[in-house]
């Protein structure tokens, strides 16, 4: 008896979702997204504002986009993610669809239903796509895991009470507890 054919979704399927339904697409597989909680949203707002204010204070050209903001990492139309925060410094990557290619810096705020995806699946995805820096902010564990992919080094784990040196902006320190 033949096996049922596995469905491979594309970015077109993402754009055809019912109004208000959010999902991410990784290698042709759809992942529904649950609504975020209050702490998640506070962290997205505060981190986005901190990054944006830093860019503006320095006269920089990078742009900060909080979710929902589409990131199309590959040219194969089978991967579409909505990082909690994307920082893009190459304006040629920006289109009406979002970011076409890898953002320079991505931050994901861990939710109970996103833990495995943020630490494993997205970590590999962002590394392979060319993201320069990736933070996984984990409110349940009160720590941030930081990957500097360009350095090919082990991740750093920083408690919320300690300042984090931003790799993209070497003159920016962020202490997560100060944002809560």
C-alpha cells in the first residue's frame, strides 16, 4: 500500500492563511504560532526600542522590526519565519514582503510552545542563512543565550541580571532585568 504523500507548503500558503492566523514555514513544514504572553510582548517592545534608540542616537542606517515581520531566509520559497525582533543593516534586503535574506541580528523570546524551535531548529536555520548574531531570551530560565555565528564560538549564557555586550553594536550593553 503506498504511503500518503507528505504535503510541502510554500510561502504562498503562508499568504493564503485566514486573516489573523499566524504561522512560520521551515523547510516546507507549517508551524502554527500561539499568541504571546505579556512578558514576551514587554520584552519585544523594550528590546526593539533599545535597539532602535541606539541606532538613531548613532545616526545608523540599520532598521529594527518587531514581529509580525516576515523574513524569507532562502530563495526556495519553503522557509518563512517571523523572528520576535529582526535588525537589518542592508536596506537592499528590505521589500514589501519583509526581509529577503538573513537579518544581521535576530532575537527570539522563548515561549513554552516555542522552546524547541528557538533553541534547535531556528538556531541551525539562522546560522546556515548567514545571521550574524542570535539571542534567545528565555524568561522562564531568566537567561539569554547568545550566538555570534561569525566567530564560530560556543554560545554564551548570560543571566538576566548581568549586562550583555551586543556584538552588532560594540558600544551597546543591555541588561534584561532593567527592561522588565
